[in-house]
C-alpha cells in the first residue's frame, strides 16, 4: 500500500518519524512533489480564502498526491507539547481538506499531547491498526520511528537544515564537516514550513548563503534551551512553534557571534504578527540588526532581494564601524 | 572632465547622473520610465553624452533601483546595488550627520535610520503602495492639475480636511466625497498630504526613532505640501537635498567610484549603446513543474543575459557559451 505524505507544513518536522513508522509496517511512503508554481496554483484555486499561504500550499500538495497514493496521511495535530497548542489551522486541516473532491481515503487520527505523552501511543495504535492487528509490531515500529525522529532533530541541532539532515539520513550525501561560524552569522526565525520551503521563502536560506552569510535557525537550538529562554516571557505563548521562535530568538540575541536577526512572517498569520512583534522589540533593545520579512503569494523576488541585500549591507557596515 | 555615472531605474522615473572625481554632481537627468526602461536608459545616456564637455571620460558606472540588473547588463555596470544602501551612501555624503532619511518614490517608500554615519535600521512599505508617488500622480491627473502645482495649491489651504489614508482606494473615494460636499481643492490636497504622511509614519516608520537631521528625498520630496505635512507631524525641520529626486543614482555613482578604484578599470560599454538595439522577451521553461518565467535580453540580436530560472539551466548555458 502507498501512503502519501504532503511535502508541506509539519512534514519539515515529523517526516522521518512517519516514514519509518509506515515502512516498518510494510507500507510504501510517497511524497508530493517539491513546492512549485503549479502546486501553489492548484492550492489557491481550491483553498478557502482566509487561510495563510502555507495552508494554501498544503492544499496543492494534497492534490498532487491524487493518483500517486492509495491513502493520504492527514493527522489532526492538536498539540505536540505538554500544555501548548499548535496553530488552530492544524486542528481544522482534515476538515478543510475533506471537502476536496476525488481524494483517496484519508488517514485521520487525532494527535493531542496536551495532557501527557501517553496519548501519543493510542494515536499510533489507531494508525497501525490499518496495517496489522499485532500490537507488538506496532509498538516496535513506533520505537524505531521515534529513534529516527530523535536522530533527525539531533542532526538539525548540529546545524543542518531539514533538507540536508534528510539527505544525510537517506544516505544521499557524504557526511561532511559543518560550515564554520566565522563569517556573518544570521539568525533566521520563522515557521519551519515557511523558511524551509524554498518556493514559499523564495529560497531565502540559499540566497543568504550565496551572499556570504551563515544561517542559524530555531531548529538548530535544543528544546531545553528553547524552553529556558522562552520562559523569560511574563506569560507563556499558546503555540509550540511560536515558543520555539521566541526561545531561539532570545538565545541568539545573547550569542556574541550572531550579527543579525531576520523574522519571516506569512501574510495573514496571526501568531507571526505576535511573535514577530515581540522578537523585534527584544532585538532592538539588545542592539542587534533586525529585519521583518512578510511573505505572500506575490512572486516579485525583487522586493525580497532588495531587503536581504540591504540588510546584509547594514550588518557588514555596522560590523566594520563598531566591531562585532 | 573625468567622473562616474549613476543610474537609478525605478518604477516611475529613470535618473542618470554624472559626478566628478570629488563626488560633486555635475549633471543630472530625470526621465519618466513610461514602461520602457531600456529605451529610456538609452535616451538618457545619449542626452548625457551630448551635455558633457568634450573629452569627458567615464571611469565607472553604478546601477540601482528595482531595474538595476537590467540596467547593469545594458550599460556594463561596475557596481549594482540595492536602493537602500545607495540612498544611505548618497545622503550621508550630502548631509553629513544625517540620522533619518525619509524616501518616497514611485511605488516604494522607505525609511532609513543612521547613527554615527552607519545604517542601523530600515524599513520599506510592504504589500501596499498607498502614499507613494504613483498615487499622487494619479490623483493629480484625476483632479486635472499638474503634479508640479500639487504642493503649491496644498500650501494655500487654510484648514485641511481629514482624508482616510489607510488605503489608496478608500482615500480616493473619501476625496470624491469631500469634493461633492463642497470642500475647496487646496483643503482637500492638504488633507491628502497629511493622510499620506500619517500612513507613512504608521506603516513604514512604525517603531522607528526619528531624530534630526531628517532628510526627505525621492520624487515626492518635490511636493511642498508633503514637506509641510511631515514638518507638522514630526515637529522637526525637514531638509530636502538639492538633488533630492536622483539621490539613488548619486549613491550608485559613489559606489561605482569605490569599486572602480579597487579594480582599476571599468566595465562601461561606452555611450555607443544608445544606438544599439535591445530586446527583452520571456518564455516559460517547460523543464519541470516550476514553470519558471525565463527572461532574456538581446543586444543587436545576440543574447547577453538570461534570468528568472530557478535551476540555472538557462542562465548557466549562456555563461558556458561565452567562455567557449
């Protein structure tokens, strides 16, 4: 059986987990194509009007899987961290997608770790039951999947981007040494499905690299550091991904090697307008150059390039004038 | 005379200037883009070559503005830089010690904050072009007055009316409403200036510390009504530099001087390019689902540049042809 996974949204976080899990249970995993104009066009045509750009893109990815997969994996992810929620759009995602016509059957299951981690296994068991009734097999697949996930997060904390970590896990590239942090270090914060999707972000990571910057993201910071730093806020944010951005931002603001900070927001994203505003204030008071970049479905790359170039000029100029 | 050329290709105007070795502007040409950037760059250069004293020598060329890459390829530019850096460099030379630059152009507006001669922060307008030059142009045309008189008429106002400046479309309907109520033209124009300033300070200038000396430049700085509205809103004197509408080009020329001094030669193709035939065209690459729009520029039938392809298939092919 072929299980389709859309290459979008939380794919950037949890793909290794689900891939191993499904493969251990004897299924084949197929991914949708890389984000591109055609996929976005299909998403825009079918999505409801009010959702943000990444969700519109997700629609396109689901439609791309039609004809390629026997079932599409579409969990309802409510919470991935104790006493935190994921953005509300993830809660409604299966309901929004279900309205599309001619889709293969969806694997819908609730994942809600708001109270405790035990609820995770019951969700996994429900998915596993599609393939086997043998609890031991499901349990074994789950353990292997968690191990793969741990390795993936670890690679990212060593400074790899998701695509690089996946390439390493799948043996597509040789293990090579990490880029040294001697040059200009830029902290890039934003929802993973925005900054790591080269189409949505207009390839911001590689553009920065081509201009001589080393990019550090929130995923390069361990969960423990993120939690400690995010706890400095007088009141905890509701959203896991927002907390990660805030915690990582506070951490990077204290790192002497970081010369600039960029926050990427999707036009129309409520949580982004909050986290972006908070990060901007803290960055200003610590004197680190800061840029807020808003992305929408506008394909004008000139505007993004102008801002990135000018931002790096500013960082270099300040470094030359005031030292690091 | 020996000197440097700076070219700023914007959405509404093309500015070409010539500075001498000391960085003093010797000549400036301001042309409307009229939707044909290449032809206007050619026309401007022809005009410049006719106006420069005999025996003048071009030692370097710089390009900036949203059309900087196109202009850079056509003339053979030594420096191609974003307009934020170009404006900052030019203004710090013309007004030493400047701390705030307000720049309003055809479709972009920006604010640049400098401290001790170094850019510390900047912002550009996001998705909305309300309050930029093209909107003022359009309104002047609708009211059947020349854009040159706009500011003078606004200054005659005794008590300005309040116009909603959040959005260009609503501002227009608000103006029509005020006209139909019987408000005088000077009061409406003064109200429009105030609305645009309010919008600019709320959007672009949000959260920025605006300190004197404040310099106002870009095409809109010609409008005395806008200058007065800024002075009233900020409570600070506003300086408008002598070449306020070509400051980007001045910055580009200064950057070209720096680059050419480092290299020791210039890539400038000469004034002869005014008589060559340039054509641009685009095609959709069918190679993958990205469906990139590839743009190509030809000089007398020979392809000199291609861009727009994400994978580099077309732009790299050109580079290889050149080498062989």
